[in-house]
C-alpha cells in the first residue's frame, strides 16, 4: 500500500531530469505549465521538494562510519566523501545531483510565488505562499548544510554562502556571505509562518504543514543561535507536553522485520511524522548490500558509541538495555549494521523487465528531533530544569519500563553529571575499539559551553541526537557546529583527521557550477593537502 501511494512523487522528481548548468538555478521544471489557478498552484508545489537526498553523503562524512578494509567493495563517491574530497563522479548520491535537484526545488517554489503574485496575491492562496516560501528556504538551507560552513556569528560575514534565487527566469551566480544566506532563509521563514494554512493540503505529511513548518523554523533557529525562537517554534510544533506526538518505539519490537518496521516508521498516520520527502536514492540498498560495505557503520561503533554504549543510564550492551533502538539492529555482517527506518522502496516502470526506480521516504522533520532541538536550546540557555523535562520525555518514548534487569531511568542533573564525568573522551584518532565512547571534546563554533553541568547536558543531548538522526546526515552538521574533531581510519594508511572549523566540512560545489561562473569553495586547512587524489591512489584507495 505504501509503495503504491508514494510512486507519483518519485516519478515527478525523476522526470524533471538534470537541468543544464546555465539553467538549474532558475529553470521552471515544465516550461509548458501555466499555473494560472489556485488549484494549479497547490498541485505545482509538489515539484518544490527536492528529488534527491543529501542524507547519505553527510552520513559518510561523519563519525558514524569507518573504513572496513580494502577487501570490501565501495562506490566511487563513497571514497571521495569519506576522505572529505570533492566528488568527481555523478551518481544519485553525488553532490552534483544534490545541487541540481535542490535548486530545481527552489526554482519551482519561485515559479509558484510568481504565479501567486500574477493572481493578485489573494488571501485564499496564503497557505500556498507559505508553503512555497518554506520550500525555497528549506532547499537552500539543506544545501547550506552540505556546501557551507556551520553558522558562526563571528565569521559568518566572511564565510561564503550560496546563490539565493528569488524569481523565476533570473539567474543568480553570486554566492554572497553565509550571514546573508541565513538572513535570506530567516526572512522566508518569518514571512511564511503567519500565512500558514493547511486547508489546501491534500496529503499534509508530504507538504509543509504547520507542524513541519514550525519544526523547520526551530531547527534553523538553533543553527542560527537564536535559542528563544528555537524554543518558541519547537513548542508550536510539539506542544508543552509532547508525549502524544512522540514516536512509540515499542511497536517496532513486535513487527516481523525490516519492511514492516519501515512501513510503520514512514506511515502518514504516525503522529511523530511531520514532513516526509521522497527521493530517488540508494541509501536503503547501501545498508545491506556488499557493494557498499567498505565504508559503513561497523557494529563496534554501535557497541561503544551508540545504542549499546557502556555507562549510559538506560543500560549498556543488549541484555539489560531498556533503549528500544538497541534491540532493533539489522545487518548482513558486523561491517554494516542499521536500523530499518529508511528502507528502499521500488517503483516498477517495466513489469516485464522488472525494472524501475529505487527511492526512499525520508522523515525530514519529526517530533522526536524537534524535542531535542528544544532540549539543546534550553541547555544553551542554562535552563537545566526545562532541558531535563524534555530529555525525560525522550527517555519515556525511547525506553522500555523494564528490559531484563534494566529499568528505565528518570534523568536528573546529578545522574547526567555522574554519567559523563565517568566516561572518557574519545581520542581524536581512534586506534582501538575500546577507545570509542559517546563523549567527545567540544570546540563550539561561535558560542561557548561551560565545563561541568552545561557540557554534560550537551553531551547527553548530542548523544540523543546522534541516535535519533542516524543515517539522515544531521550528525555531521552537529560535528561542525560543535567543532568536534574526529578521525576516519584508512585501511593500509594513516588516519585522516577532521578538525574543529575544518573547511572541508563545506563540500566542494559541482564542477559544472564552477564552470558556469559560481565561485568554488576554497580550502585552507594545513592537513588538506594530504588528501590529494593522487596521494590517495598511492595509498591504495580505489577511484
């Protein structure tokens, strides 16, 4: 049922194809479309959501992945991203397609806005106008996570931004600054929120409905260091007592396997799901296929840093661990384990040849992550009582009351301090599995975190976020925001280190965009030269 329901969204995205390098910033996806009625505007906004996902490349760049060895197979783009190198190949998960499809989504939003204007901006189209503004803002915000540095108010006027087209048919090649980019995103969000009206939405969970809009506004303002607004908007999305919209993870332990779990996870009826976006992607296949196994989440990472990490209040390992996620691991080998929350769907286009298009349903905004946005904002304001309240909501929905001898904890300030005071920091370069822990040194970018209680609370929130957003790429943005230095091991070579404020955190823009006159990212880190592709080949890394 679910697969049939979602095929249309994927085919629309696929049929748009790749625009030429001169057009993808402003081209209307279908030049023949005349969007001259309110109904057509609402229908056209389906095209304003990106048909490709940045999740996998962001995940590969993070500390959730390791090099399992040259005896395993990898896709070319995996090698580039894992080594924080410009991607020189084109595939569904490549930076080229991320760039093109997100800008095409913005172009569709611009056309919708222009069409609304041509109809006189009637109040009846306020909901459509809000959706179009949010689609434009989200597409470029997501690209900023990929192609830009994390927002730092002390450096944002020097960091490079991205082109921000605001009208169809008008090319924009200037990238501006990151400060200007965030101000543009903020302006679109702030204009949209008062106009929100879900009445025009036929399938609300696949559009920027009100809850999704406020969840987006909350995450953006957290990244923008506007903590009062992050709290305000998160509360608008989930309420002051969010237990009614948080996901019931207990249900997944009763289901038959990966397909049933994934179907339940992405169900439109799930209260925790605010916005779901379909995208042509092989990330679901990469979880289990041996063709992607060289760079993957090894069981050791789960055992030491994630769901089964020693010393956590809800339990460790698998036997007496009340955390539901710790019992929902799947995988064909220890080299690649996963939770089945982003399993591949397949849209058959030729029944005889049994060929078609693989895609995912990505829950890009949900109640659980929005709750953690609020918990983090409260912690950064040192409102530990409210942060504890939110973290305990998370524990209640994510942990069984008992499992084996384990008992679901009620977090307290003392408990969080004792937990992280006893855990060692993971070293920058990990040489043995036992050195891995859920705790890493913080060097926040443009803000401060005091040692002691505030840091321990942040460590807890970041750990919860890491579990919550696994495989969606948000962990890499958290690493960038908090200046967490970490390394990627290299089979047959020396580890490579990602430093605090590392400019490689902003992926290089596609080559055809550079050739079209858009300024490339410039890398100035002392350790960047060691990642030259020629040297990588000498170390035996296949391209």
